């Protein structure tokens, strides 16, 4: 499973795969995934026994827009 699909499909990754791609310890990643999920930056999708995480792009893009506006002032 490629982390960045080219066809625009909504695909998530399990925490273990994210940890291995980013070379981050699982407990550290777990903390950040939980925090980003609580802040609505990530969405969770259950696939069987696995939880897949995916970016909530509308929220992230909106936050980036606000940051850009502030930097342009």
C-alpha cells in the first residue's frame, strides 16, 4: 500500500506502517496520532481489526490558509 495514492483515492495507513515509514517509535507516534485525531486533523477508518489513519485534508488546508494569511500581514 503506497502512502500517497495517485488516483485520488482515500486510503489510510495503520499506525505501525506510519511508524516504520517515519522511523518513529510506536509510543511516540501513538501520542501524536491521538492528539491529531482529537484536533480533527486525522480521520480514523476501521478495517477489520485495524484502524487506518488518514489526513482530514479540508481541515488541514483550512488551517494552512489561516497561517498563510497571518504570514502575509
